């Protein structure tokens, strides 16, 4: 796995990252890797996003009630409800 050395980090940013890592019980390196992953990981395709949504729906199961009114309001606001 490749390594990355970053010089010249703003001291305030470094201190904030260090404190965040400490508060989460993680190493500074792990916190930096997660930040880089979040910022630069390739975007998921539409199909991958819908597959993830389908997995979540399976985990949650049926939701009681009628969502028709909620969907109508969302569509009226211009949201894509597909």
C-alpha cells in the first residue's frame, strides 16, 4: 500500500485532527486516511447508490402507513422520487 508524507500542514488543522482522533480513540494516521477517503474516493454510480438503498430497505423492512402524500409533496418541490 502506498504511503504519503504531507509537509506544511496548518498547525490549527493538525491540532484539530489530532484532538478528533484522540476523542474517537483512533490514531492520527487512521483519521487522516478516513479524511482522504471521504474527500477523494470515487463517486458511486447511480446503480451502486440504488443497490445500497435496496439493502437498507431490506434491513429496515416494511414501514407502516401511506407515503403517497409525502411523495406528492416531494415531487411538487421538484425532488426526484424515483
